[in-house]
């Protein structure tokens, strides 16, 4: 399991913490932001893949902001996945891509 903390931009939440198992996302936690919504999102997307989260949440806006906590989660999971791939030994990456 790969743990990742993502610093958000232009949202009320400040940090999104998550764990990755390959491309499957677990244990999402938001620091700051709208308490109710940010408790619901992690429950709804628990066990989803990076691609599924990006497909459903990318581009969602919050009011006049150019992003939202959901959109930032999509960015966070992609960033975590890319970082995990960069730090994984070559053999593991090849096995995951099969």
C-alpha cells in the first residue's frame, strides 16, 4: 500500500490523504472543508480505481472557484499514482501494466 498526501489548491480543504494499492484507492481523508460532503465522498469512492475517480469527479466546480474538493481528489489520485509509478521498481511496473 502506497500512502500519499496531496496539498489542494483553491478549495476549503487543505490536504487529501489516501492510500493506493496498485491503481485502487483506499482510506481517503480530507483535512478542512465541508464536513458532511467530505465524509461522504470517501465512502462513495472507496475501492474505486484512479481512472474511475477521474472519470466521475474531474472538472466539477465549486461556486466560482476553478475547481472543487471532488476535482482536487481526481488530481490527487492521479498525482499519487504517478508518484507511485516513479518510485516502483521496473519489474513491478511491468507486471501492473499487463
